[in-house]
C-alpha cells in the first residue's frame, strides 16, 4: 500500500467516509505524498499533455488576445499579468514572447503566478528566468490593479462534490471503505438549497457536481476586474452545466480508477462553466466558445501555415498533428471551451462573442 493510501484508509476508519472534495485535495496536495507536490506531471513523459506543451501557437494567440484587450481598455499601467496553475511556465513564456513587440506591454506588465506546488514553482522560475515573476498561493493575494489573467486547465483540478438526485433531496457520493479498500458510497438524501434550481432539469438518479472553490475564485477575479479593469481567459474541458459523473484519474496519459493509486494519478472533473459565469459579477462573461473555434478566429491556421513553411520531415508532421489536436472537434477543439471575463461595457476579448 502507498503511504497516502494508508493515511486515507486510517482517516476514514477513524472519522468515517470523506467527500470527493476532501479526497481530491489530499491526493493532489498532500505535502509529502500529493500528486502536484512531488512531481512534474506535464509533457510526453508525464501523465497528461496540456495545450501549451502541444504547440507554441496556443500561448502566442492567447498572449495577443490579452494584449489586444489591454489596448482596448486604454493600455493601463502598471497592470497584473497573471496565470493560475502555470505548470512548467510554458504558457506564460509563450505569452511573453508573442507580446514582446506590443508597444508598452512588457514595461507595464507585472507577472504574478498562482501556484501551490514548490516543485512546479522551481520549474516556472527556470522557464521564466529574466521576467521576475512573483508567486502566490491563492488568487486573493494578487495585487489591486488592472488584471489580465489566463487559466488553462486550472479549474478542472479543483475539488468537487457529487450529489445524486433522490426525490426532492440529494445524496452525496462519498469515499469510504469496503473490506478495507477504498470504495464509493453515498449518504442519506437531504434537501440542498444550492441545488434547488437543478430540481427542474434532473430526475431521480441523476448526478450533479459542484465546485465551491471554483466559484469563490471566479467571484474574486470578477470583483477585481470589475473594480480595476482587465480581462480573464478561462480555458478548460467541460460544458455550460454539470450533469453526470465526470470525476476521473489519469496516469501515464491513460484513464485509471480514481481510487486505485492515490497520490500517483491526476484527479480532475469537467468544469461547470455556468457556475463560473454566475459567479463573475460585477464583471461580465462572454459566450462559451469551443477552443477550436476560438483559436481559428484568432488566426491559428495562418500562423500554423507560416510556421510550417520553415519545417520538413518529422518536424512538419508533428506540427500538423499539433494544429489538428488543438482545433479539431474530435480532439481538443470541441471538448475544451473558452470563456472571457471583462468589465461591464468593455470590449469582449478577440475570438469571443458577448
């Protein structure tokens, strides 16, 4: 048994079943055994590959999108250029390279990274050497200033809870023990005011996921942008409204059971973009847009063609495959969605619709 499995089973034996949110938090962020606390999970040798690791085009286009929003709002200075969950720092590095020729952008930008993992902070420092980023454990520590922010595959890793419809009440899906092994179970059903609105579009047995931390973070981002100006780009897999079990684990780029190897697999769930959108007031949100559509509107195909002109052989084939993976509906193009957050009455970020 892994050290973390021992810790979890002992805790459950003593205090009873735990919520999926508690399980996710422990598995991902335990200081000694947590998934993000102890490793680099990204890239071809890791458990999953994110869009910035697939191609530089992704970060370049996001950077120019944010830069245009900055210009549309009068080029405020100084401003906070922030990323939530920056991974290895690849996305921010691509953003900074693409915006280097935007007059005044780098002089006004103050780079802030929200990252809890000491291991990943070290990698980000190396990748962004020379740009003097500042790190924070939480979004609430970001400075009071115009905020231009990107969060790519950040919200999917935040801890969720799952509730199963039972009459007019909801039973919570929890993790307990069966014959000494981790196993899913459920509580008795009770009314739940936060899911009253879901009684209209669900039936008995339907499962709904909630993520209070995501709504809290989005509320803070919306309040900062509403008060100081700025724009946020949220990119993740999910849909407008949660319905069904999307809790999953990835190890070596393959799906595994979330209970099989705690601390050694990435745990995620699909993002409920409706819940994020409802939380962003007084800022406003764009329409939810598929990633492929968003990138095409920003000009990824002409950019891909320009880069392809300098490539041949295996490098060209890899480049073509990267473009397809980012944009095609059968790859990331439809599964991943984008939503933009701006002050009320401001111009919507390029590639998105009001």
